[in-house]
C-alpha cells in the first residue's frame, strides 16, 4: 500500500506535533521550586531599584 495513503502514516504525522505540544505544556504547568540565590542577595530588588532609578530620572527632567 502506498505510504501517503496509509491512515497510520497520517496519524503519526498529525499526532507527533500534538504529543510534543501536550508534553511541553504539561512540563510548563508544573510548579518549580524557588531559585537558590547567593548569600546577601534579596529576591526582586533589581527590578525595584531599576524602577526607582527611572522614576528619579523622570522627576529630575
């Protein structure tokens, strides 16, 4: 039987990307543990400091 007319061929062609997408989404949906930061580093301070610097620059102009 011709491969392009085979039903199993098309099921694999359609199913492989769907399986990959479902597996990727399943992995992304799992909650990850928090990242261990080096001693002396507080989480989230960089974004706040950067925003404060931008606010200061905007206020001075």
